[in-house]
C-alpha cells in the first residue's frame, strides 16, 4: 500500500527485492534521488515581504467552512490560548491566597481554651463523663463498687488490671473486671 502511494518500497517489498538479488534503489522513482532534489531546490526561493506583493490571479479568496453545531452539551467556557491563564487557576490562586496554613500551630481546646489538646480529648469533659458513668453505676450497681472516680482510676493504675476495653473511660465492664480482679486471692 505504501509503495503504491509514495513510490518507495515498504520493508516487505525490500525483503522480496533482496531475495531476487536486486538493489531496492532500482525500484525507487528518480524524483527521490539527491541529484534531482538539489536541482529542484538549487535556485534560491526568496520570501515575500507582504501579501500585497502577491500576484493577483482573479480568483475569489476561499471562504471559511460552514459552521455546523456539534452534538452534545455546549461548553460553558471558551478555550483559552496557551499564553492565557484559565479561570479555574485564577479561582484556585485567589482561594489559596486568603487561606493560612495551620501547620506548626498549637492546638487549642474549644472547651477550656488551653493548648496541647482539642475538645475531643479535654480532661474536663473526660472527668465529667467519668463522673456521670460512675453516678449511673452507683444507681444500678452494688455497694461494693468504689464510689469515687479518682479512687477507681487510682486502683486501676496501681493494680495493673488487664483491661479488655479499648476506651479510656471507666465503664461498667471495666469496674466489673476490677471487682473480679480484686476478689481473686493475692499471692
């Protein structure tokens, strides 16, 4: 196919020519030789300074093609040139310039206002929650359970009871584990 279009043999044709023990250059037209190339481009071709110097040939200039609306939803924004910045980039720059980074900034608690923790890990909220749980357990549980929250946490820390709960709060389950551990005879 390429040989038919350009006159230069393709690699399949060249392999066949070599099998016939011929030279592939014999099958290439003379217009592709270097002698004819140098002969055709030998005289200098001078550029024209302006379109006014072009010779008038009396033919009307070509018109642009007829515009046909493309199928699908039309684009919202025009296509910008390579030297223009897009509106998305402008919005992104404008948005990021007004924002400041929180990197390296200390955390402030929304509840107590101290630095070093946020409101999720605030000791005041955690202590209030432990007291609420303890009060609920006091109403529901037996009198053998310790009543003071700080006493419960001290006993848990000192006795090194293996807790199965992943929460840091004192729950009914952890108190039951503590009671079972304390009921075991010590060695």
